[in-house]
C-alpha cells in the first residue's frame, strides 16, 4: 500500500515537472507554450544569478527533466508526448544563455528574449541535423531532453550572431 502511494506521488511529481506545471497541456502548440512558460525562470536566472548557479540549475533541470520525461512518456504511452515540455524549458535556457554571456553588456532583455525564443522554436520544430539524428536515435527521457539542448545550442549561436551583427551595424 505504501509503495503504491509513493509510486503514485512520484508519478504525479514527474507529470507536473514534465508538463512544466501544466503548460504542456495547452491544446494547441504545447511546445511553444512551454517555451514561453520557461521565460519566468530563464530571465531571472540569467539576470540575477552568477554563471555557476545558472549552469548548476540547468544541469539539475536536465537530469530531473530526463527522469520526469521518462516517467511521463511511459504514463502517457508515447516517449516524446506533446505535453512533455520540460525539454523546451532547458532548451530555452541554453538558447538564451549563450548570447546573454557573450553579449550581455550590449543587449537588453527584450532583444535577447525575442530572438532566442524565435530561433529556438525554429530549430526545435525544424530539427535540422544533428538535432534530427538525436531525435531519431534516442528514444527515452534523455533523448527527449538532449535534442532540445542541441536545438538550444544552435539557437543560441544564431541568436548571438544575429544580435552581434545588429550591434556592429549600430556602432
């Protein structure tokens, strides 16, 4: 009885985390909604915490996200169910952190948010290589997370390049 109750509570916790507190249950575009729902975490982290804290929290979210995505995928019968958006949260953190740390003194939160969000959604949806390879080969909680980390890395690089070019034009 106690084991069943703990399992049910653990599953509930995993579903809450995997859906990023319910944002993944959006009836349309749950990945986009999950990416937007990440912003109240991402921006205060970047603007209010030292880099080591951002890295630590990002790694903790990656590990917890892989755990939660694995449980949620099993519970919902689909490895990368649409309601699993914890991967978008980590992907957005990566997509925003790269340009933030490279260009922080020259960009404001509006430009950082808009460009990193758009770039992340493009790479997450289009899944160009190597993101598509990761998405096809890794069919577990880690696979759910890692392809979005890769999308975040590409989006962050593109965002930094676009914003650096915009800064250069204005100098």
